[in-house]
C-alpha cells in the first residue's frame, strides 16, 4: 500500500461542497489502486479569518509543508470583501503560493467532445481545442513592491502596485514552459505587453534567449490584448502559452470558456521542490454557494492532476478522468454545462454519479 499525506483546504463558498465530492472520489480510487490517503483538513481564506483572525494561519502552512500534496478548493466571499488586501481571503491564497514557492501554475484548457454544445462559441471554433496555460504565480504585479494606498502631498490618495520580474524569475518559468511545450505539440506562445512595459521587454528578451536551448520548440510572441482576441477568435492556433501572473489569471478564465465552463478547469501549482497545490481555476462562486448547484468536476480533475503530477499515480488519475468522461457521456450535467436534452444534476448527485461510474469500470 502506498501512503500519502494530503492536506485538504476546502475554504469558502462552494469550496466545501466540491471538496466533499473530490474526497469521495479519491477514497474510491484509493481502494481500487491500493493507495492510502491520510487526509488532514486545514483552514484558509474566509473560514480561517472567522476562526483565527488570519486568512493563512501558520498551522495551515505547516500542515501543507508536511504533506505530499495539497488539494485546495476556493476562497473568498462578499463577507470579507471590505477588508484590506493582506487580511482578505485572497491574501491567504497568495501567502500559500508564496510560502510554498509555487512559481509555476499549469492550467490546461481542453474541450471534451461531450461538452461542445455547452460552449458559448461555435462548434467549429472550439472542437479539438487543447491548450496549456503556464502562468507565473509568485511574481509580477501580484507581489511587486512598492505597493499600497499612499497619501500624496496634496492629501490625495494614490494606489500603487508594481509589475516586477527578475531574469531568474523569467528563466525558471520559461524553462517549465519550454519543457511543457516539448512534451505536447512543440509550440510555445509567450504573451506580454512588450510594446508598452519595460518588464515585458525583459520578459520577451529572456524567453527569446532561452529558446536557443529548445530548438525543437517553435516560439512565438503575442501582445496580451491580441492574445485575448486570438483566444476567442481561433483558439486552435495555441498549444502552450507562457505568461506572467496577471495576464495568466485573465487569459486562463477566457480559455475556460472554450471548454464550456470554468467549472471544468483544474490546475496544478508547482515549485522547484516540496508539495504542490492542486486547485480549480474558478473561485468560491458565492452566487451559488450552499445551493448544491456547483460543478465539482474542476475539483475532481484537480485531484486527478494531483495523482499524476505529485503522487506518480497516473493510472488512478486516468481512472478519474475516464469517470468524468463517462458521466458526461451519459448526459449528466450541472447547471453551468447544461444543454437541451441532458440530465440536470446538483453537485452531490454529480458526485454520486461519478462514484457509480468508478465502481462500474
Ligand atoms: P468565481 O470563479 O467564483 O465565479 C465566477 C462565475 O462562475 C460565477 O457566476 C460562478 O457561479 C461561476 N462558477 C464558478 N465556479 C463554478 C462551478 N464550480 N460550478 C458552477 N459555476 C461556477 O469568480 P468571482 O465571482 O469573480 O469570485 C468569487 C470569489 O472567489 C471572490 O472572492 C474571488 O476573489 C474568489 N476567487 C478565488 C479563487 C481561488 O480560490 N482560487 C479563484 C478565483 C476567484
Ligand atoms: C485564481 C484567482 C486568484 C488569483 C485570486 C483569488 C487571488 O483568481 O487563482 O485565478 O488571482 O490568482
Ligand atoms: Mn483567477
């Protein structure tokens, strides 16, 4: 029996609902593949603020550090929206990424054939889309200094954030992106705003430089405004995309819609060493929280990424992905991916259906 310590961070909003489904699924594949999960639940986000006053208690970071991998659901909600930035739930998530040095965020966006009708885009535009967004996660404008709200000499307030990348930060995410592209279709598109931003000029220069080490990967560059347009115009031109923290945040939500719903998109946040965090791309969806309406599949697919990337259990990961395809094939849908003639299910019922599919195959 393989034994793994997994920290579970259910967080806020729909977080606990989708996490419950992912844990049930992991337990079933654990039995099937002789894997023992030692789950340890910890607080983050609004739930942690309410219990301890801080969005990332040090006990949570310690628990994460001692585990083999971290499965995170989502954080945030209206209740905490008026707190200052570092006290907000989002500050907890950023602190976790920084604390574990998770500089590489892999966000695959793949359209499943069963969901083509769920996309808001035309079939011929999305059919066959398979993109990997490699988002830098611990730098850029999210972490650059100076930052804050300051008062000027005239008494006016001035909000400041700073977009910063060092050469080494660009190189390490660049390497991950080239390696990723190499294992896929060998195409890498670097997205920046080098026509305006100095930090982006440095980004472009370094990525161009790095490409000499990867002659088998075809490198291209796009400005972020054009990239956003191209993603919805002709998404099939993309294989792997590498970009900074803020642009990656925005482009990955846009890429999500190519797949039918943000409720389908998993991600892996990885560092050079230590445990990774596996989390859906979406947030805590406060508008549907507590109503059993959330799509748990992004969370379940994040658990599959955890098995593949952190625990070296590709067969168990395959099994989960197959079960997801199976339930979609039989017409099961949550509201976000619903289309005519399909069976509308709640979050729990979707979980039950997945468990049945796992048991059958
Ligand atoms: P969101 O991703 O939570 O929701 C955007 C829209 O997508 C909503 O209409 C929501 O109902 C829908 N949606 C999202 N996930 C869904 C799912 N699994 N099933 C069905 N529908 C789903 O983004 P938002 O509304 O901008 O942010 C809400 C809160 O979440 C904010 O506090 C934000 O900071 C936080 N957030 C957290 C994370 C994270 O924890 N990684 C990511 C994004 C946003
Ligand atoms: C995401 C989220 C986070 C981000 C927020 C909640 C801090 O939008 O994971 O995409 O901007 O990185
Ligand atoms: Mn986001």
